[in-house]
C-alpha cells in the first residue's frame, strides 16, 4: 500500500468530525472503476462530459462527506442515482477515493 493512502486512511478514521465515517480509498477505487463513474467523471476525476464537477481540481471537495454521499445516492439532473446499486459502505469508500483525485 502506498504511504499516502495509508495516511489518508488513518486520517479518515481518526478525524472525529461529525458522525465517524471511516472509508477505505483502495476499496473506493474499485467502486469508482467498476460502476461507470469514469464514463462521466473520467478515470482521474477530469470530466469527460460537460456539466460534471472536476474532482481533479477539487470541485465539490469543500462539501462534507455526508453531502457527497447523498448526491451519489440520489443522483442529480444528469447523474443517475446509485441508491440500491451501492452499499452505504461503498459510497463512503468512493467518497474517500474521490478526495484523493485532487491534483491542484
Ligand atoms: C451519467 C454521468 C455520470 C455518472 C455515470 C456518474 N456521475 Fe457523478 N455526477 C455527474 C454530474 C453531471 C454531476 C453534477 C450533478 C448533476 O448535474 O447530475 C455529478 C455529481 C457527482 C457528485 C456530487 C458533487 C457535488 O458537488 O455535490 C458526486 C460525489 C459524484 N457525482 C460521484 C459519482 C460517483 C461515485 C459515480 C459512480 C458511482 C458517479 N458520480 C457517476 C455525472 C455522472
């Protein structure tokens, strides 16, 4: 496991802000890659479809995990809802992974 991944995992587990949400970025990467997320968001978070937030630039990353999880569950105007398709833990993991996509 690369070191920054581990650090992130520990940071996520330890930071006791709000309800304790512990996510695994490695499991999250798998969720990201196997659930069509890259078809709009791009493999590395750079959008391939207009109107998609650019996670590589940190778009949306100011929002708390709970809001991002809600967006994944409910979907948006364009994005499909993933409630029922992803387990709650998978949504937590994928949000932790999305936060690692920021490049600047
Ligand atoms: C069909 C294209 C599409 C797919 C597939 C898709 N998204 Fe999205 N996503 C969007 C768009 C577009 C938005 C902005 C809201 C809207 O207009 O739907 C968005 C918004 C989001 C947000 C909320 C950002 C915010 O500011 O609140 C998150 C988190 C997210 N997507 C994660 C995912 C994850 C994780 C997956 C895969 C499980 C995924 N998306 C699959 C298009 C997509």
